């Protein structure tokens, strides 16, 4: 392979890895915020259930 093709391949691989990591971290963030929301909402739900 020529040097320019190798450089392009390395750049393309780095871009794909960056996209994969970005998607993975955003999915992790979304799932962690859902867990946090459940933890915040739980006392309210327990209070509502107890008052019925």
C-alpha cells in the first residue's frame, strides 16, 4: 500500500472508533439518566402509593 492509502485507512479507522465511542457514551449517559430519574421518582411513587 502507498503511504497516502495507509494514512487514509488509519484516519478512517480512527473516525469509526471515535463514532463508536461517542454512540456508546451517549447510550451510557441516557441509561444513567433514566436510572437517576427512577431513583428521584421512587420516593414520590412510594408516598403516593402509601396515601391511597
